[in-house]
């Protein structure tokens, strides 16, 4: 979020010349949930240490 705010502020200070900056892509909440589930399965199988 900070990167988006700084890019917008810099664009404004430059007089709004050029295209308005686009927000960066953010991680999908569903993808994070799938990642946590996958890591949990690997930990339960003993293929990945807890906390790693």
C-alpha cells in the first residue's frame, strides 16, 4: 500500500504528467490459504519441519 501511495504522490508532484500509476498486484487471499494448507499437510507428513 505504501508503494502505491508514494507512486501517486510522486505523480501528483510532477504535475500529473504521464499516465497515472497503477497499483501493484497483491497476493490473493485464497492462494495464501491454499499455501498454508499445503504447508500444514507437508508438516503432518514429516516432510517439512514446523516453523520452516
